[in-house]
C-alpha cells in the first residue's frame, strides 16, 4: 500500500504555509500549500524500479459534511432546470502550482435527486455531474481530474433533502506531473519514450480486441495499467486485472478512476519526435468513475483482481480478454500498456520467455515470466499491471517491473505469472480460480469476448428517497417485454440478497432496514444472452439516534452517607437519553454495561423506554450500580452505554462511556460491607430465540452451568451459507455474570466436505443482556459493523419429549461439545 497522505491544518481567515501540509480556509474557499514540483519529481526519480508512477502527493483538507451541515463551504438557494427549489453547496479549493486536482470522498452520501460536480477555473463543469446512480452510499468516491490549481466543488440537492447529504473530503491530489495535457512536467523529466508503438499502428492490427480491454487508471495519486478479463460463466462480470504493487487495499480500489481509449488517433513513426510527444487526455479518452471493489490480491505473483462498480462506458467498445492458466512459457509475447501514464502503446518480444521463481530486487513477488529484451517498444513507469499476452492473445501475466526502457530495450522485464495467480493462493481472496471459473469447470484456457453484443434490458427501478427503519420499503422494478434474471442487493454491500429467475413484468421487493442509515439498492437485470443492466438508487433510512449523557448528580442508595463513591456502596445515576433521529423508539430498552466488573456491577443493565419520540425528545433513565468491596481505592469505575433497541429498530453507540468516577475522589476510601448489590438473578430459558418483527434471524440459545466454580456459560449458534451452498456457522459464547454476558463471536466455514474440515476465526464481540427468562437484548460488532436485536423465546425446549436440548460434552475432553436443539414444529 502506498502511503503518501499528508494531513492538513485548517487556519481560518489567514493564509499561512508553515509546512507542505498546511491548509488555509476562509468563507467558501480553502487553500492548500503550494506544490513543490521539483522536490516531488526528485523523490519520484528515487522510487524503486517496480513502483507505480506517482503524479500527486495526496493531501487531507479536513473538509466534512454531516447531515447537511458542512465544516466549510456555503449553502445557497437555487432552482433546478424545472424550477423546483434546490440547495447548492460550494467550496473552492486552490493549490498553487498544481497542474490539476482530483478529489476523494469517504462516506459520501448523495440522496436521490442530488448531484456532485466540479468546476474548473473558467466556471465550466469539468468533472461530473455524479449522482446516486454511480456513487454508492457510504463508499469512497474519487472524481476525475480538473486541470489547473483551482477547482470548485458543488453539491446540488432538492431543498427538502439537504439534511441527508454527508461526506468526508479527505483526499485532494494536486498534480506535480501533467497527467492530462501532454508535454513535460516543467521539471525536465521526459514523458513516454519515442521508441514506443501506438496501438493504432499496423503492428496492433492483430490485437484490436485485446487493445480495447486495456485502460489507464489513477488511484490515490498514482498511475497504473490494467485490463478487463473474461470468466468462464460468460456473465461479463466487470473483473479488471492489474498489479498488487499498484492496488492491494479496498481503499485504493475504491479510488480508481479509469481512462479508456486513451490512444493516439494516428500511427506515429517509432523513434520520431512526434512519437515522443504525448497527447492530451481531453478528446482522446473516456472516463469511468465509481471505483472498484477489491476481489483478490497476492504479492507472490503480484496480481490484483478488482470488480468495477459501474458499467464500462459503451463508447469504450470494451473487450473481456481471454487467459491461459497453463504453466507454459510462451514462445513470444505482447504487452499493452500506458508508459509514463501516457497514451496506450503496444510492445513485442519475439523470443522465448523464461520462468523465474525467485525474488528480484526492487520488484514485488517471486513467480514471474521474464522478457529478456523487446524487439519493438518497451515498458516504463505507469505500464505496471499491463497485460502480457501469449501468441494466442490470452493473458498469461501482468507487468510487475523491470529495467527495460527505450534507451535499454534489452534489459529485463518481469510479469507476475497468471498460472500462479490462478490457484496457488490459500483462499479465494488470494487467487483467481473462484472468480474466473466460478463453477469449477477446470478450464485451462478461455478466449476473450466483446462487451455487450445485445441491447441491455430497459428496466426501471422505483424507490423512495427516504424510508423509515423497521418499516417495509417498497422497491418496484418494471421490466420490459421478455423474461429476465433479477438479482437484488438491497444494501449495496456487493452481496446478492435475493435472486429471481425467469421473471417478467413488475417485480416488488420490501426490505426492512433496522437502523438509521444511508444505503444503496443495486439491481442487476440479465437477459438470456447475458446482456445486463445494473441500476443503483440511494435511500436514506430515518431511524432512532439515541445518545446517553449524565443528567445530574449520582444519588447514594447505600453507603456511609457522604458524597464520595467508594468500595462497597450502591448508587443511582440519572441518564438522559436523547433521540436526535427522525423516528421514535417504542417499547424499547437502553442498555448499559460496566467497563470492568472488578470496579462496577450494573444493577440496571437494561432500562425500559416505553416511548422516546424523535427530533430531540429526551427521557431520564435511573441506572443503579454497585461498587464491589474488593475494588481498589483510586481506580476508575465506569459504565458503557451500548445503545437502545426496540422490536423494529436499533441505535447503537458502543464507544460511549457516559458514567465514570474515581473511587475515593482522589482521597482515602471508606469501604462499606453492608450494601450487597441488588441484582435478582434471572433463570434463562433454553431454545430458539428470534425477533418476531424480523423473523429469520433466530439464535439457538442455551445457558449451561459449569462443573467448575466458573459462572454459567451463554452459548448461541446460528448458520447461513454461501451462494455455492457451503454452510457457515456463527457462535456467541461467554460467561453469564449479573444476567449479562460479554461474548466472542466466532465464524466457522466448511472448507472441505471430504474429508470434512472447517476453518474458524473470531470476527467480533457482543453483549447479551437478559431482561427476563424469555427475552434478551443482543448488541454486537462484527467485522466493524454494529447492530442490536431484541430476541424472544420462540421454540422452547419443552416441545419434545424426551427433551435433548442443551450442550453435550465428554468431561475428560472438555471443549469438544455439541449443541443440540430439538423441537416439534406445527405439530
């Protein structure tokens, strides 16, 4: 991963440049420190041989917007082209001496009807407009470049939806290298060498299709090359192959902007002055924004496979290149690439390639195909990731690096070996096999295919711009005449939630979103000829947003009567619970837990909230706690607020700690021995627990006593599966203390059926809080995402005679137990 991000410091109203990181802001204008092109180009000249070509040192301007309120910039009233009222936010960002700028957003949300655009110095729109059709909710988004040192960002949104716009503008890439206009950088560095061959030249005639598979792309201030690649299913999934040393993280993939058809329109004589003069991007390229999802990557063969989020522009005449995974060294090879990030070129080696199975200084990986010298053309910085084609015009590798250049065409180049990339990795995240041959046909080679070849289905998706958590949202898909395959991704996470086969007419889906969130609905409609339309719409989900804060002084319930919290005492603290969301929490609970049971026992872990209205309504919860007599004087006793949940919605805040005290308040402590904690033990039921309002998310639950002095153990299990019908199990387990349990959440994957084998890993944590024998609250964080659910007993352990529900194990071999749940369903 390349790490050239510079933080920026906002200095309001005054322009100071104490360091290259500095930023100044005033009104609707932000100015970054000037670009020192000479210094940056000197750094670039010292980059390792295999490094991607840097064009900008990325800055963080520290600009953000939360629910329509911006840290800097100006909102004004305006009218759209139909005369409807809109609100327009604008901010001008200037970086003196920058040749161009492009902008990266984190957590960008544009409600339906909003658009983002970037104006250049003349006031003309030079990037965008971008809408929710291409900007996935909450994902990173990178704009195309805007030439010059100054650009104005604009967001235009229907007036009623201003409150929904959110983003963090955390990437500005002010270019010190001219990625758009041709010519040298002003620092004396030559652009792509004149020995290179334009793809339009007769030498490229045999590779017209393959040439259309290749694009230049920018990411996080760098330039590389990659190619669309075909897969055995023939569904034209937008897989794009490039180099691991270019892109190896999800954030980098998200920042990719592709430039298709960046090619000289005429054949220039190799070696001539005109061949060494780059052409501008404007008028000679087709831009694709929206970024990509990281699918698989591995450094051993220096490959990365991403899936482009947005369709390839039709005008690109895209081609999905074929491949050859056989361990065969080609007798000759062709490379298509963007040297120095300039226009597309084609290079030829007419000799036998060589296998190399060792590390090469300065080059990523250890499994290569080696080109000894080029008979025509070369590669340069920016060519990285460009496809290596066999004599049969199939991809057999991608450029990892080397020393070849126009001055030294007989120097070596190294390409990550496709045969290694295909199946040598330990998992689907580190190999190509599952993606390029999803049905495991065992294909050794695959021919390429042109994109499209048919008319995409003219489907229309209707969805509300705003929805409410816990309530069904109606998504309506209108299909043209014919039958289609429809795949629904209702939250934009890239996982298909519902697939319908051979459907026609109008289709309706009604998902229920359980929390305040911004989501993208993505629907893919495919015809029988694999011609596909992908539609994306954003939905803002209004839900409760409940925060907790101390609302007054703690009251001593039992102790020595003074105002100091000390070991052995019981106290009550008023907690203000404020709902700043746009939906009420009804018949819910707010949950609390001690940061450390050694210093605090929470007697009221779940405070009932019969109703908590939206838009700033507050309620007071009285939370009781006890300090153990063994707690150390001077230690901190604190309480975490887990969040609030009802049957339909949740509001989670796992990081909030509203209550905290230093025992003894910095002085000596008087320990009370006559104030035991007032906690009535709940005897939990065993069986299948579910939320009736969100049925389908049940957990098989048991609480079992240990044969040793440890507390009882909560154990829950549930399962799902992959699209290949491989089962996935999840478990939650932890000791039950004071009617609650802090659990580890573990995931088990079946990786082989014969012989049976599984892998497992802890993927999160949770908090189980019993509010009665038949009900508990389950708060969790899994893979960085938090949520909550109220679970109630649905199928108790008394529905079968004899009952075998429980945990069974062999005491001499503790740890090898089974969880068994049996019941009679519908008689």
